[in-house]
């Protein structure tokens, strides 16, 4: 049977143990930026730059890349007529994007018609 003094020592030891050091939020965010977000951002910027070079300027003014997800390049287009033009160009755009940015793994271009532009 444990006496009162020994029990008190055990409780004191338990309370004075140092917890595992918590990660600092700034370090976690920096690591996330370096390992995940920066490479994605670089890939995304390369796609946007290429997109702007390949797309005719008149059409480019009516289209905006909104994201890349599951091999799909999502493009917001401000009218059905420009969406139709974009679909006409999409095969050659896709071929060139695949050729110049294979790491992006773009499989298709999705046109989303919306009258909202930002």
C-alpha cells in the first residue's frame, strides 16, 4: 500500500512534467507555404502566363482562370458567345498547355458562363 507521502510525490512528478513542445503557428504556416502552396502557386502562375500568351486578346478580356482541380482548368467566361469561342480554341490551348506545363496535369478545360466579373 502506498503511503500518503509517496502518493503526494507521484502526483507532484506528474504535474511537473513538461508537456511536449507545441509547434509554433508561424513555423507551421511557413512550412505549409514552402511545401504546398508555393509550388502550386508557381504552377498556377505558369499556366496563367501561358494562357495569356496563347489566347487572343479580345477573348482573353472575357475569360478568367478560376482554378485547377482534378486535372481540370476552370475558366469563368462572361457570356455564352465568348464561351463558345473558348470551346473552339480549347483543343489547341489544351494541347499547348500539356506540352509546355506537363507537371500541371491538365486534362480538360471547363468553361463556366457567368455574368459576374471581378
